[in-house]
């Protein structure tokens, strides 16, 4: 029987950005907490399964009524645009920027470089929804992935997949590249400088 | 009713070193995990309450049999020394250094600078155990706290408390100060230089 | 008479990125060096005045023959493009990227936010050269400044200055903004996200 | 003939803590500076050779009158103590701490791990001064080197050298080791913990 302290620590090590030492600190924190704090924490995790729903349209998690989330239910959004993002966090970043009023679709991750399995990504949910979306006015799919190798290879695959659906009048775009806020030419990589020159205006 | 996502995120924010953004990432991680992973995690936290015991002598948490921990039960430890440490992690650091063979007592925290309440610290467990420990041979209490303001003020208070117990023949010491591995004179603070000079040998 | 050590240290403090402590280290380094090392250093600085020339066309420093630098003398460069950069280092970064084959002009700095004096910048050299450059085919001035407040306000001023020259057929562009290599949506600022959306393609 | 820009940059690369990119920035800074700034800088370096003297007693550099520096000339210093330090910077750090009133000797560096040549260190100046210093009351040599491998091996060698001088009644000490300000037990290395325990008081 493995040590409960080590076992919980190894579960915390799977959390994003957590190493062995911080995982141990988390366990010590819970050990030193009162039983009522631990119970509160356990019920917090349990509640995720109960009162949190995945929006059947954009696949993000929300806690409103079961069914479409508040963005998908909002009649004021621009139906001609669909931004495909990797995660709920990326969706929320775009919302916070107040620069986008179209719809979203959360893919649920990125292709890893080690494997290009689409296994856990919501690809089928995306493609099966396209005809209905186009009928409702969708004209452009925006691949809004991070500017890194995983984001790039995911964009390539999703573009192929959407293109294979052969939806007439549907264009696929990617986010613009160039200098981002704070970029200095002296330290910019050649790809960014090339994009900055290509996209000058 | 508060949002379960935000509620769990605010619980994670109480974890040591975790800010709002990482707390949200933890919740998203659990949301995206399968129900079986969440159940495993919940049972891991529940197990802390069941199979983890607090050693009644040194107050650290362990997973052996109920009762004294392996260090407190070890007949080979030097009963004349008692190192009082803030946390299980500090105790383990001293053990890893293989330079100490006395007994330990885990205070369970430090006095904060904002308040000097001893509330959560195991002061009563410490003082009530002193007569028995002295009878068993205890001659020196070592205040092994970090070299920072919280550690210093905790050392001052614990020294007062132990001294008030008026145990004949019991001395109270603190860890030596000076250059620590890697210290350069040019960047050392005056207190460290003073200790390094005072403790030269 | 000020102390020579402190006087030289205060000269080193004017070097980019050098604080008081490192300036003192530089002086100590020179003090501990042999007189021949100091002489070599002195002659190195003196040589800058002798064998280094400022290109009369792009204003960058070079060590070829007096007169135009190798880039300005190269007949293979595209005369229709003129990239205005802040520094020689930014010019070299663009060259290293192998994505630009036009001409350059080094402004010699950026407007600071504290003052918008153009004093030290080569504005007159720029404007006086425009008619000749346009006659030779110049069609587009590219403001290639860093994506920070100083770069932005310099771009605004240089655009005004070039526009006031009233050169027919001359357009002024700025480098494209958007995600730069490595950017993640979650951590991108709203301006960058807005540019990335606006410049999608 | 090497390029004067690159040649000066390679001289700057020898400065402590300066890499190729910052060396190039320094050259660009001097290139962009006015000739009068460069002349001021050159004369600043030249002045080091003229008006800066090395104290014949402690070997540090100073700008007072030729001869002993202000510390060595101060009749109020404790002649029974001699702190041997690696550099002027370390001497000044001890002075700033206001915890030491003895004399100093600047060794001029540390033994490197790659080579244990004493070549550039002022060992002969140290040993030849010992008889006179002892006659004047010197009783203790304090090896005040940084707590790193270079400092440790230098301490070992200097201790040997001083001991070989066979001066009756002269003791050799090293700075005390232990927790330095800010040290936490959890992150302290075993050597520091051992010293902290050994030097408890």
C-alpha cells in the first residue's frame, strides 16, 4: 500500500506547472488544514461533476443552466465568425480583450509534437456542427491558436479537416503574426520579423 | 449560489504560492480530467484524514501505525537534544542533511509579523512535554527556525515560553548564523557579515 | 578634484544597462589590469574616432572605406523600400532575418517619453535625402520601430515629418502587429490580440 | 587588420559579466557619443594609471596621497586583527557593515578551480609583512573569503602559507558559516545546515 501522503503528492504533480516540492507543500497544507477545510475542498471538486456543464455548442465549461452557455445563447454575437481556440482560458482572454464579437469553439487542447492524435480534441463536434453554423451565416473560421509549434501544427490539421468538409463559401483564417506589444527588433526572431514586414500597413 | 468553478478556484488560491490564474488552471485541469481522475483525487484527499496520523510526540504527520512516528520511536536518537522546527519540511531538511541525531518538535508554523498569536502553534504540546523529556535526559532545546523576521520573532517567543517553564539544567540555543554556502562578501548584508565575524573560528 | 575611481565609474554608469555596482566592478577590473591592457583599451576607443565612419546615406557606423557602407553601395538592393530603424542593432537584426532587401536609414535613437525632442535624431538627414531617393524609385517608407511606447511615439512623429515633405506617390507603413513567436493567447495583452484579429489572414 | 568595432567589442567582453551582445551595445554607445564624451572616457581610463595608487600595506587602490591608504594610516584601527579579503569590493563591504575595526589585506583575487597558481595574488607582499605586523601587535589573521569552492581552496592555501611562516602566537581563523539572512531550512544545503547546527549558541 503506497503512502497516502506520497500518493496525493503524485496526483498534485500532474497539475499544470507543479513539481515534486510544491506537490509536497500542497499535501502538507491539506494535512495542517482542519478536517472541515478538507471537506470543503472535497465537495468543491465533487461539485465540478454535478453543477458544471459543458456547453454543447462551444464545448467550454460553464455553470449556468444545462444547455448552451451564455455566449452561445447570446443573440447579439456575430454568427459569421467562429474562433476555434485551444482552451477555455484562451476563450476568456479573447473575451477580456473586447475585440471579438463572434462565436467560439473550444477544441480542448492542442496536438502535441510527440503525437498528432486528435483523440481528446473535439474535432467531431466541430465538423458535425459546421453545416448548421453555415446555414446560420458562418462565413469564416478563425484558427486562434498560440504562436508556437503545437499551435501551428494544430492549425494545419484543423484547416485540413475544415477544408475537407467542403463547405461552400467558408474561409479559414489564422491570427495575424508580427511584433507583439513590447517586442524589440533587436531581440525578435526571424519569423516574427518576416511576419512584421509581410504584414506591414 | 456561488459558481462552483470560482468557488473551487478560490479554495486553490489558499494553497501556498498559488495565485488566481494558476488556481483557475487547476480547476480547468480537473474539469478536463475524466471523472475517474477526479474520484482518485477526492479519495486521495479523504485518505489524509484516515491513514495519516499526527505523531503525538513531535506533532509531524506520518503514515505509519497510529502513535509515535519512526523518528520518535527510534531508540538510537540522542535524547539530550530537541530541535524545534516550524514545519515537517524543515524537519525533513535536517534529516536529509545527516548532521543531527536528536529529537524534533514541529511547531506547526511561525508567528506572523502581522499578529503574534500563538493560536495554531503547538505551544501547549511543547511545554507540557518538557518535564518528561528532561527526565529522559533533555539538556538543550535548539530553536531551528529560518533566518528571517518571522523565524526570529518566533524564536524570541518560544525562548521566553521555554524559559518560563523554569526547567533546571535546560539550555536554549539557536542555529548559528554566518556565510551560507555560496555567500559572497560583496553582496552579504551587514547582519550576516557581523555574524560571520563574530562566529569566526 | 573628484576621485578618478568614482569619476570613471560615473562614466561607466552612462553605458546602457550599467548600474553603480557594475560600474565600480569595471573600474576595479581596469585597475587590476596591467598598464598594457589599459593602453590597448584606450587605443581601441581612440580607433573608433579614426577608422570608423558613419555612412552618409543610412547613418550607420561601418569600418569599410570612407563613404557609403556596403549595404548602401550594394546595387542589388530594392530602391523602392526604405526601412527607418532606431539603431544599428535593429538594422543588423533585420539583415540577419534575411527577409528584407530594401534600403535602411538609422535614426540614431527613439523619442523618449519624457521629452519629444528630436535633437539627436538624424531627421534632417532623412528628409533632405527623400527627393533624391524618390527620384531613384523609393515608393514606401517602412517605420521599423519597436512595439513599445517610445517606438510608437517616434513612429507618429516620423510619419508626420515624412508626410509634411509632401512627396507624391510615397507611402508610409509600419511593421505588422500580432502574435509573435511564442505568444500564447492566455497571456497576450488586449492590443496584441486586437492586432492579431485585425490582421488575420 | 581587424575591424575596430569588433576589436573594441572583444575588449569589452573581457569585462566582468559582459557578453557579446552587451559588448556590442557598449561600442555602439561610444560610437553614437560625441568625440568629447569619448575623450572624457579615454582620459578617465588614463587617470587610473596616474592619480590612483595601490596602498603598499593593504594593496587596495585608493586616490589619496601616494603611500598608505586612509584605513592603513588610521591610528584607531585594531592592530591585532588582519582580515585577508579577495578584492577591494569585499573590503568595502566589510567597512560598510561597521562590524570590523581591524586591518585589511587585499589578496587581489582567488585561486581558480582550474589552476591553483598564486601568480597574480599578493602572497609575497602578505608574508613579508607578517613579522612587522606581529611586532606591532597582530594576533589573528582572519581569512575573509566567500563561501564558495574558490574561496575555500584559497583559504586552505593561504592558511598553509601563513602557517609555514611559523609566527609564534599568530592564529588563523575563517569567517563563521551558518544560516545567512533570509535562509530557510527547507532550501538550505547540508553544509550550511551542518554549520548552523555546529555553530549554534
